[in-house]
C-alpha cells in the first residue's frame, strides 16, 4: 500500500547521502520532495503541513548541523515525525476490571467489521481469553450467517438469537448478550454493529443506542484503508456522533495509496490499535507506529518478523535441529528439511516475510514475483521419495529420479536440482552450527573458520633463473658445461662438506680456511 510513498522518500534520502553538511537549499529541496510524496500518498493536507513544518524546524537545528552524517540525521527526524503522525506509542486494549470486557465495532458498510470481529476473536483467543461474538447487524442480508461462519472458522462462540435480514431488535440483542456472557463465563464480548454506505442519522442513532445499552469498555472504529480522504471525514463524523476510543485499519494489503489512513490518528486524536493486512483470519495484529514507520522508510520490521517466528517455531524443535547439525551434515535429512520448510510456510507469505527485512524495497519487484507454489512443489517432490531416500539422498540415481518426478508431477531436472541444493544447504547449515562461518567468507574471531582453519600451503622454491644479459648467460652456460664434464663430485657435496659443494670451512681445493676469500660478485654487498 505504501510502495509509492516509500519509493519517493528513499529517493529523497539518497540525494542527501554523502554530504558533509546540509545547506538551507538542501533542506528546502528535501522538504519539497517529502511534501509531494505525502500528498501523492493521499495524506490529509493539514497533516502534511504540520509534518513538513516540524521536519524543517528540526533539520535546521543543532542536531543536524553538528551531526557526523546529516543525511542520516534527517532520516531519523522523518522517522520520528512519522511515528508521531501514526500515534506515537503502541496503544493496547483496555480490559474491564470485572468481566466481561465489552468491545463495540463501528464503521461504514463494507469496511470489514464482520470479518474483523472474527479476526479479533481469534487474536484474543491466542492471548488466553474466551471471546463471544454478538450479531447486532440485523439489517444487511446474511450478516448474521456470515458472523456465524467466521466465528466457527476462528473457533470462538457466537450469540445470534435473531435471524437478521431486517428482523430483530439489535439494541435488545446487545443488551441480552452481556448477561449471556456472564452466565457462560465469556470474558470478552465483541459486538458487531450495522453499517451504511454513508453517514446518516439512523445509523448514528442505532450505534448510540447500542453504546448506551452495553456501556462498552472500548469502541473501535473500523476504517477501510483504501477509501481515501473520505476515511478522515467518516472518522470525524463517528467521533462527533457516537464517539470511539481507537481505530482499526482494514485492507492494509491493498494497492491503493492509503495515506488517508495515516492521517486518522493525527486528525481525530485517537490512536490506531489494530491493523488487518490480509484475508485470512490470522493476518491481523496490534498496530505499532514505530514498526509501520520503519516499513514505510524501507528500514524493515524485524521485531514483527521475530514475533511471528516465535509463534510458529517450537523451541524444543529448534534445539533438536541445532544438535543434529552440530553432529555433522549427514544427520540433517530431507525429512528435517521438509519440517523446517513447513514451519516457515506457517509464518505466512514468503513475499511478506521478505518485505519485513531492511532494504528489501529496492528489490520489491523480484519479491512480488516470487511463486509461492514453489514451496508446494518442493514438498511434493520430497513426499514422493521413500523413507530410505529421504534419509540418504545419495541413493537417488537416474531411475529413482524419474520415479520421483512422475510421482510429484514435476520434471526430472527439478528433482536433481532439489537434491543438489539440499546438499549445498546442508553443508552450509552444518558449518554455521559448528562455528565455521559462511563458506567463502572470512572466519569471525571466536567462531572458527577463515584462514586459520585452512592448511598452510608450502611455498615451492623457484628454479634457478637465467640472466637476461646474453654475455653473462653465455658465461653461466659455459661454467655449467664445465661442471658437468668434471663429473658428479663437482656438483654433489662431498662427505663432511658444506651443502654448496665446498669443503668444511668453505675453502676451495688447495686453499686453507684462513686463505678463503669471497667471490668478487659478493664483495660489493660487504662494503
């Protein structure tokens, strides 16, 4: 949703990198580019004016002029201001001191309230609560049935005494649900209310009556992140007519500009509490302003990625796998590889996971083109192997590859490629687990690997070089011929002699040790 905004801001900061100091013109030019980027992203004009004024004021201050890297300091300022626009600190749900906690959902028709009720119910269930969904949208056709289906998929209870489709009193249903929750020991009640295509008096009055009947602890305004500037107008109308305590953004996975959603917290003074970024019930989580600012500025969202990994991966399984890899590469089998791959798949879309890494905005086209079905094809290939082949892939020969390819509906080349990549990955993972570092990379001190672990190469001695001077080379060849004619004793060292063919003490034949003199060509080095 924020790709266009991210691209424009990244280009702006790229122009500031490498500058020793920022002039007034640099700051004005950067502020102009940021203003255009925000307006193109459909951020409300009052918000843009306030944002740019704060950025320019801080950019001209001492924190930038005295900074070692002014460009990075301006990036930090923009990040801080984005976090401020998005609401500052993370806002948590308020729970009642005495159960049940009542949460009322309000918003226009089509904003995604009913689906979001199921997502919120599943999220609360994961937090250890026992939620109850209440069907108070009795106007929209099949709204009650939809909520029942969503509740069943989420594995939470639903209270729907009225059939809906224009039949029933929503205010009475909401009132009765509180007593029902107390009787059945539900600690959170989520009230799904009716919406309209636009703001009207009947909608506001019904929402206000339900609010007065159940006295909710939290009123959450559900807004479609793709509806543009009208999202701000609707939020202001609900704030003045019914009142709400927090905002929930739905459809953040869309491709609309979405800047209006960023404006709601600043315009209404109410923080964003939750965000929904997909159609699945588990694609929903608490909204963190600092993490969203990091995503917009292409600085990644490692904390969310780590949290998703902690939810998916078992600590015991991770320790077991690490112990296997430390024993040696052969301990890690294709069964283990399949298990790891399936756990990664549970974390969600591969494209979304890669998008949380810093700097991935530069290759977002490649990330968006990732075929998620490749994981399924790999799993099909491994599951088409026999247990013995998974334990020892070296058994897979040509005929076995053909059988596996036929069983998995893939090509023989795909099977061969998978096995080869598995061997390479296994070597790398085992080496890292044993502290050897990455192949082809220098070792990290204290982690092993690198040049210190490699065998020292013995430098071979070079052969005797011939002189480049023709006259001198002729003399050397004549002397060598004379030595050959004199026999091997002139070349090989005599018993008890020196390694250079000289008698002990270094004297020539017929010459005493005291009369020994250096050759003329060595005398010049002794001067």
